[in-house]
C-alpha cells in the first residue's frame, strides 16, 4: 500500500516523507490489546511536502505547532479502531485534512464600526446600569 498522501492535484506528501510506526494501543480490549500493535503513529516531514506555497507552509506550521516533535516533524496518532490498517487510514486522513486546511487562505478581516444607534443604545444601557448601582449605594448608607 502506498503511503503517499494526495491532498489535491497540486499538493502531495511523498511516501519518503511519511514514517509509520505501529505500537500497542491503550484502553479496553482484553487480551487483544496486550498482543496486537493496533495503534499507529505517523510522522510527516513538513519540508518534504510537494506543491505547497510558502504562505501555506507557514499556515501549516502554525496549525501543527503543538503536534511537532523535536525534529520538526508532524506527529499524528490513531487508535480509534481495533484494526491497524483502519487506524493507518485514519491517521493519513487526518494529515490530509491538516494540509488541506493550510491550503485555504483565511478571509481578510474588514474593519467595521458600530452604527450610531448601536452606540447610543450601549451608552444608554451603561447609564441605566450606573444609575441602578448608585441607587443601591444610597440605600445602604
């Protein structure tokens, strides 16, 4: 099975950039969990991803900053299934989703202002609240 991850027609993660390791999963499973290495740890070299622009590469590094190991590789684990092959597919899908999310450019924020009516309503509510607090203070004196 090829471990190359195709994100779209332009972007792909080559097989040489993907390192897969199977380990024993934690949690319930009886004797099976003690015998079979079903959990999958996938490490991806971010620098080896092909077709990624500099801006998308920077967005990917920001998205993955908490999942990087000491060598700067992306780490993804999956132990959702009791089958190693399905866990591998799940982990590769998660890597694909992360790279695809980095490809989308965020919309530029447009500066906006509150309307004059909204400003007036805000000031009026603040005045009402202040008056209420002043009334309470007089009652206690």
